[in-house]
C-alpha cells in the first residue's frame, strides 16, 4: 500500500508542472482599464485563447475617475486604457501615455482617417480610435405634433414634461450655446452664463435627466423626445424603427474614444497585441455591433451587418462644418458651466 501511495505521489509531482502549464497559458496578464461593456465576451475570450494572455478587466465610471487613478499610479499599473478624447489630451500632456510602436500594430492602416489627426493626438502617435459618437435628438413622431430640426425646437412649450436628456453638463449646456450660435468650447464666462440662463427656460420641458439607458424610457413612453448618445440611438432604433433621429441643425457635438498605453504599463507588449487583435476587420465589426457607436475602422465597415450599418457608419448628414469636438477649456469656464448646470438641475427639480 505504501509503495502504491509513493508511486501515485511521484506521478502527481511529475505531471503537476504540465497541468499548470496547460491551464495558465503564457502567464502574461493584460490589465485593461475602461468602462464596463466595451467588448463582447466572445472577443475577449478569443484573445485569451489565441494569445494565452489573461485579461484583467477593470472598470471605471467617469473619465475623471480614471485620470485621477492614472495620475496616482504615475502611469503604471494598467497596460491599456480606453477613454474619451478630452481626457486623453490631458493624459498625453502630462506624459502619462507612451508612443505606440506601430511596427507591432501592422493593421493600424485599417483606421478611418476621419477619426485621426484630432486635437487630442494630432500626430496619431499615442492612440488608436475605438468608437465615435454624437449627441442626437430622437423622438416619437406618433406622440409629438411639432417638427424637430434642431436643439432650439426642444424649448417649444408643446414638449412640456416630455423630454429626457443625458447628464453630461458640457453637452447639455452646449445645446444652449449652439442655439446662441456659439462654440461648445467658448471660454468666455459671460457667454456661458448667458447660455445657462437660456437653459433654465428649458426646465419645464424636462421630465428626466440620466445617462444610463435613457433609450429605455423613450421606448417605454416615459418620455417622447430625448437627447442621447449614439449607442443609445442605435439600441432605440433597432427596437423601434419608427423613431425619428435628428442631427441638430445648429451643429453636432462629436466625440471619439481612443485606446492608449500608459507610460509605465507593466505589459505594453500585451497591449499592442490586443490593439492589433481588435483591428482585425471582422473582429472589429463584431465589437462595433456590440458597442453601438460609430465604427472608426474603415476595414470593418464591409463586415457590419446590414441591420446595423445605418447606425454604425458615418451618416450623410455629417459634414465637417457641422461637427465640433467638445474639448478641454479653462478652469474658470468649466466652473461657469458647473454653476449653470447646478442652477438648471435645481430648476428641473
């Protein structure tokens, strides 16, 4: 009996390293830091299976939360981060991102040039875009009698207690600025205050203010019109094609999400591999259908399903003179926006 036990123990000792090797893959880890729900589970699983690199997916709520964490870590801890354009501008300015090794990303040419050379990374040295969006108006024509062509129409008394909006103060304050013919990025405090005063006149028409799943309230009939994000527009229109989508005549707030590698990433090589993996045309199409934002990779567009294509490829209404990216502004101007937003929220309540 003792001999049999000794033989069994010896066999386990001999095969244990092989078992560990089979289950742990390469032992590499990709620390991915972004919002929840940015990739289909199958794509993440395929990456792990194909490369042997385990993904440690860490979520944040707001870009400012991520920025504070990255600053505290001095550009370390995370290998790949996906964030909004204005946050990335600050990250690069503070030296918290490293230049990409394009030799490790041979598919970088799959990116649509429209989404490159932007204010946050004008030479495209630090980022690869992953999704873009605008703030559009969506409404139920069966319940609204007026014609909506732009932001100014949302002030119509016929929409009293019928409108839902997202809670991004720069976007919503920006609506009033655009109605006044001003830029989203003005730093003139008096102009921002005037826009805030105009915004308070919209309060009687506002039924709800929320960022998450606002399209569900529109579909359920809780609201009849909404100012929402591109991904929410996609979900709403996929569910109810009769809804009308309006690209505001005053101008369109335009934003890009980008992937970047922190300056002291523990495993930058794994980050490069993941970027290249996502840039595969067919795999990218799966990601954009899941994400619901505009496809930023030209090579993926032919693989997007017909039912999704109207919502994920660039609309014909998009012209450069109508688009404006919402960027960083002075601290004084930002505080004026926050003061205007607070007054508006109080009026709505």
